[in-house]
């Protein structure tokens, strides 16, 4: 359920695992309802890196697993290679399931942070921070996000040290 929005994103997060954990510096969404977060999310924006380079139509689908973890399926169309790319992983809560701090893995025992730091009460949009200010995603249940929400998320990210000029706005067609 709780993986970053792009294909192969976790690999990029793992690359920054030696950096100070973001969860030590921020408050995640409280009173979180994992069941409401399940389903398909569209990536609206991200900080680009090699594992998501050249991807459009990026989605993340979250569902419950029998072992209590969350199944994550990230998918995107590589418009340079002209093919779909997909990665399947798992996520688990760091602490309480009422707090939106998770760890995600696409590579065996290696987990990386996935922090839902802002979200609309109706679970229609979400702002995700990774382990450092090099990783950020805006997600939506639809292919676009309201301008007021986008600006609120950008301002929040800037306040927390993110260079939002690096945002890549994901093409969704």
C-alpha cells in the first residue's frame, strides 16, 4: 500500500540510506486509516532520479497482504524505451498503524522510509517525503491535483528544506 509512486523508486531511496532519517525531523499524518489509503494513486509530481527517469503515466497500487504488510505495485510507461515498467514490493508500518510512517522494500530485507506528511481528509491527495530532501512525491486519486492543494504542498515542502524547483510534473494521459 505504501510505496513511493514510481517504478523502482525504492532503489533510489536505498541509495540515500546513509543519510539522516527524515522521520527524525518531521511529523507524519496522524489518525491514519490504511484501508482508506489502499487502491490506485496517480503520481502528480516527483523529484526525478535514474529509476524514474523518462516515466509517464506513473501509478502506485496498494493492497493488503495476508501477512499484514501492504503489497505495492508501481507502474510507469518509459516513453524513451516505449515500454511499461513495473515493480512489486511491500510496505510495513514503522510504529503505530495510526501514524503514516512506513518502510518500503522492493529488494528483499532492504527497507527505506515512506512518510505521508500531508493528506486531504478525504484521502484524495497526499504529499510523501522519503529519507532525505532528495525524495518527494505528490500523489492523487485522479490524474491532476487542485492548484490550491499543489501550492500548499509546495509551500510545506519548501518550509522543510525541499528545493521544489526540482519537481518533475508527471505526464498522465
